[in-house]
């Protein structure tokens, strides 16, 4: 089934739009997944890009919505979905059958099951929405049943009863373990030289970490709402530091985002993440550097500027210290021959 045939779509006030496939709109600068099915939807409301990379155990979805005008859109997906979702763009409000009306916050995650999806979404003008989803096949859950039956069984029980279920409540952000899987999965999916085998393993481990995070959150039910809010404030900042491709702003900004004083934020962040906010951001920057090196022909100076290094020499030094090899050995080469079937050693430490 073609990508565009998988959707029912209607935008209030915009009745003329064009479905296209095989190429992105001009000027598109988002992540493109090699080998993925690609469909674009263009109209007066803006440009939507849908990408789906099919794998034996899951399908990866990377979608971006550049909204030129405010509109109410209705979209339907007439199929069963076991879905891990991460919103990487702006907040979005939607009324999704069967889960009801809610505002999905930037960096929120969830794991849900529904027989079909029917959503009414409110898109704001001049905003960019970006979602990264993993649609898991049922056998992945059976694989995890042997390892963590007390966590997976309740979710599968609702699935077999045909009941819709969302694992997390609103306002749940990923922890460090989940973030350390998401970023390399996104990067490897966009890297035609990466190992699909290793990406498959990492994606299964991601689901295991999602269930473990749910168990950890359940153990925190004894905390007050204020204490829970502070915990999730740290997780939200961690997601921003890892997923945003921009310079480290300043400690005061991140402390305010977490709802804490600067001194308290630094202490709590190190307790939760095991490192300082700046070092956490720098490690994520090194992963982004590897992605850019392996997937583009940009000159080193341009890569250094893109990642916020003050000089190209600082970029060389950072890469050499972090990966133990010079940037020239990690650089994309047209005659590389691909890496399928080979585990990328640069990502081994993330398991």
C-alpha cells in the first residue's frame, strides 16, 4: 500500500492539496531516511512530509509538518498500531480517538495501542511539528515477555482484549536510557552506511527501556505532585539538550525550564543523569557530529560551525578525544561500500 493511500486527510478551509511521493518539498532540511517510502502533502496550510522505513520487527516513521497557516486538520490511519511516539517539534493539540482531547508537549513520549487512529489536530501558523515514531510488530512484545513478563503482560492483555491503551500519562518525558537509544536510531536510520542489524537490536532495547521507565515512574507514585513535576522537569531538559541541534544556552535558561533555582537544578541534574548539563549536551553533540560526518560531504569547517564549535581545530580535537580517531577516518566516502551486517563500533557503548 502506498504511503498516501494509508491516510484519510482533510484540512478545514483548504480543499485543494496535492499528494506527491519520492521527493521532499524544495528547501526541506529535515532527516531523510534512505530506502524509506516517502509521501508529501502540499497545500495552502503548508508542507507535510511522511517517511516510513519498513523493517521485519518494526516500521520507523519520521514526519514533519511545516505549517504556513493555522488550520484544523483531520487525519485517519485505518490499521492497528502498536506505537512508540516522540514529539520533537512544537507542542500540538489534538482530539485523538480513542484517547480524547489533549495537548501533546514537545519531547513527550508514549507507548500506545489502537485498532485505528482518527485525529483532529490544531496546527498553528508558522510552526514546525516533528514526530518520530516506531510502529512495533507484535513479536517484539513476545520477545520481551520472557525477560519482563510482569511489565509487558498487562499491556498485551489489553491488546488481546481489543482495548485501546496508552502506557504513559500526559507530561511524561524520556529518561537518559531512552534518549541514548533514540538519538543513534534516528542517526542510523538516516545513514545509508549504518548497520540495519544493529539498529534492529537497538530498537528492541528501546522498547525494553520504555517498559522499565514505566515501572520506575510507578514506583514514584508516593511522591507529591510537586516532586513529580521536578523529576520530569529534569527529564524534559535532558531531552532538549540531547535532541536540539543548537548551542548550549546557559544554566539559568535550563534551570527555569525545569522550574528550579540554578543551584538546585545543577545538583538535581547530576543526581538524575550522572553528569553535568553541559557535559551531557557535549556528549550528544559528539553523536550528532558522527552523524553529520557519516552522512554528508560538508567540509569540516562547515560541520564545526553547524555543531557550535568555536574553531575547526576545536572540532578536530573534540572528535579525536571522544572517538579515539581523527575526523578524517569517520568522514563519509562515496566508495565506502555500505555497512549492512556490520555493527558500528562507534555506537557500541550506548547499549
